[in-house]
C-alpha cells in the first residue's frame, strides 16, 4: 500500500489534481482511496457524480453509532472516497478534527478492509498546526508532494511545507517526494519552481499546463479524465501518475 | 446535562489509571500536563504514594509552549531525568491540552528512545476517560513489549491480571488474592501489577491460564492470548464463587478456550437487586452473595464484559433511573444520593470512585464473610 499526501497553498488546485491522479491510477487497475483532509469536505466532489457523502466528523458529531461503510462512498472507477470534514466554521479546531477523523478511519479498519493499493491524502493548504501535519506523520503518508505555481505566495507556502518536513526529519515522518508545478503562466515560472526544489534538495516531478479544460470538467462535476479522457490535459495527469509511481522523472 | 454528575463523583481518570498500573514496575511515567504538582494523579488516586518510591513525573507544560507546539522541553527534560534515574522504560501520557494540540507522542517517544536507549512508549490517554482504559492500555503495552516467548508452559500456573489498588485497595488484598488462588492448588505465576517486578512479568508467557480479575486485565489477557495462545478466564475468586472460577480455570486448561463464568449466571434482572461499579468484581460479589441481580456498569472499555446480568449506564441520571425500583443496592457509599428511598444497602467502598474517603472501612473482597454480609443486610 502506497500512501501519498498532497499539500500546497489554498486554491492551487490540489483537489482537482489529486482527483485526476486518482482516476489515472484507477485506469491502471489500481485500487485507490482518496481522503479529503479539509473541513470543507469537497476533495472528492468530482469523483462522486453528485452523490452525497457524509464526512467522518459529521458522523462523529451526530453521536450515533455508525459503520465504516457510512464513512465511505465508492466513486468513479471504484475510487474509495472519504471526507474528513471539520467543526462548524468559526469554532472548534479544524486540525484536531483532522486527527480525530484519521484516527476514526484507522480504528474502524478502513485500510485493512478496503486494502487500497494507493491512498491519497488531499490536505488543506499549509501545515498550520499539528493537525494538518497528521497525514505526514509516521503510519500515514510515505511521501509528500507539494503543489505550487510560480506565484510568489504559492512558492512561499510550498517552502513552508517543505520546511516543516525538514524540521520533522528526526520523527520518522513522510519524505518529500517532490514538487508539482501547476502552471499559472507567470513570468519565470519554471525557473522559480526549479530553484525552490533545489533549495530542498528535491525535484519537480511534473509540470501541469494551465488549461481551460480543467474548468470545463469542473463545470460538469467531473474529473478531466472522465469528462475529456482524450485530451492533452488528461494525458498530463496520466504522466503525473507515472512520475509519482517512479516511472518517469518529468512530464 | 443527562451525562453530567451533580450529586455523585465521577471515577478516577485514565491518566491515573496508567500511573496506578505501572507504579511498581520500575518505569518512568511522564504526564505531559501543566499541573505544578503530582497530587491529582498520585496523592489523590494512589494509595502507595507515601510508602513507596515511584518515578511519576509531570512535564509542567507552560502555556506558551502549548501555543507554539514546543515539544523540545518535554523531550529534553525527560531525557535528562531518564539518564539520571535509569528507569526500565519510559511511558509518555497525554492530557487534554496536548491532546487538543495534536502533539505527536509516537514521534516524541521514538526520539527519546533514540537519545536514551531506554524503551519508550506512549499510552493514548487524554484525561477525558475513566481509569479502566488507561490502566488496561498500560498493562497491555507491557504485555506486548516486555513478555518473552516462553520456553515451556508451566502446569497449573496462573497470571493474575488487572490487580491495582484502584479496584483492590484494602491493605493485603493482592496477597489475599494470591493466597486464595494458591490454596486452590494453582501456582500464581505473576500478578499484574502488584507485588511483582517487570522482570517477573516478562515470564508471563509460561503460565497455563490468565485470570482477569477486573476489567483492567482484559486487554492484557487478549494480548497474551494472541501472542502465546494462553486461554483466559474472567472473574474474581471471591467467597463461594471462587469454586466456579477455579473450575473455569481447569476447563480453560483442558479445552484451551476462554471462560466467562459470570455470563453463565443467568438470573432474572427483575429481582430489584443491583450492584454498581467495575463489572468483573461486582458481578463476582453478586455471585458470592448468591443473589440474582444486575450489575450496573458506569465504566468504559467494558463492552466485551457485558452479559445478560450487566447494564451499561452513562452518567448520573441514567444510573438513577436504572435504580428507581431497586430493593437492594451493593455499591460505594458515595452512590447513596441516587438510591431510591427504602432500598437496603451493602456498602463496598471503591477506591476508584470515592478515593480515600472510606479507607478505614475499605473491605478486602477476598476476606469477606459473604454469608454474614447477607444476614447483615437482612437478605
């Protein structure tokens, strides 16, 4: 079982990229579980075709007995969709919520029962507190991938995340698998992200083009690979999947 | 408010449960908590504190360290103390603030172990549960980490599991339990965890049967079953019920199957007779009194012990409601405010519920004349 966590600045395209990556893995015959680690509980929307999914923390909040199946929705191409959820906006502690949700998944035997080949943790924004570092802790993700564009704020957030991983290196946390450039077509974009990766002795494993087809698929409530399977963008996501699996250094 | 406690106390917490379970094993217990003294966990909940050395520490978590997630002070202080005191192991215990902060105790344990070379592990308490899961997890962790593969099984030997002053507080209780079991012709191999060292406990795999005398012992029994195939029996050998327990031990040896003699006592629950508290000891006391009745279990981590004679209750209101038609109640004296008027009462003080309030009248469950107790209560 390969466990991967995806971080990056809010709005950089993590959920879109992770969902397309999940489909690309599923196309290869792999069993994929995608876990949204964000109180908004919207990571797996494009995989569920509009079907509702109660978040883990909403189930906990109801204080009624629930089962593992209640936490899960099987989405497009058999992808196992889970949303951690979070406290009521403006109250509680979202980070603690992520910990509780991931603990519940483990306690209910989610990994043993579904036995996915690949688990994808789609994590909210930055590593702002202990809770959001949970997916990179021992026993969770093996590798962390950081999405960034060439925009300064995105690079700054990516550097913070990479720094957190460096700080935790004596704790047995996940390793930095690399950076994923999600293009915004700003000046010197390649050079800036390349420099970032070199600062952390890492690499840029993929460069995803800025394409309207991503928005078009989103409007349809689908991933690019489902809505436009024969497109350059779909191919870019498939190449990203290959790179994550170590088959290709750069796409 | 229906799970709150207004007029009766709540039970000893999970953190104290860990401290109590590990008190005599030579390990260092570090509670990551702001408390400036150890009184809550030790002097209030620990009867042995004044008479025995111990290695229980509070980290003294400061507000600013909690806000900034500064774990380094905990790591450095623990390493420093451990290198001076040479404990046999180090246990880190969580409390509400680091729990809500999401402090990564597993990682901190690894770092401390690397720096000291001393086995270090974490017990996932949070101060919001009662003593049963805390003590149960602590002993189970000892069973996972320190019990060696046995070279041979020793015939008729028994490990006593789940023995702490929180359930067996009267002076001499642990010794009386040993004597009771040995008089029946069994050899007490180890006692978890009063009166034996960590080294002694490490030989527990050699015993032919495990006897969980309280709910605390169940997790350890399950670990030893999984690791060495040792069958276990759940029950406390008190009064005439001892013979049933001893028969169950023999049956466990013969069949290799776990035995639950309390579940076999199928009595109607409409008798109006209730015992309240830890379900293994109280169920066994009811059996020793030869009374049909129901055990009200207000404790956590007891799901596997519930049987037709047991009713789980959460909070004071639920307990009071369950007792509304009680004619006879066997319980700690501090439960009196929720007894119905006119109910006959047999008082059995329970350290985990009333602490030191009734130390002078604390009864040794293994030396009670249960027939006399019945007569005393005019039953």
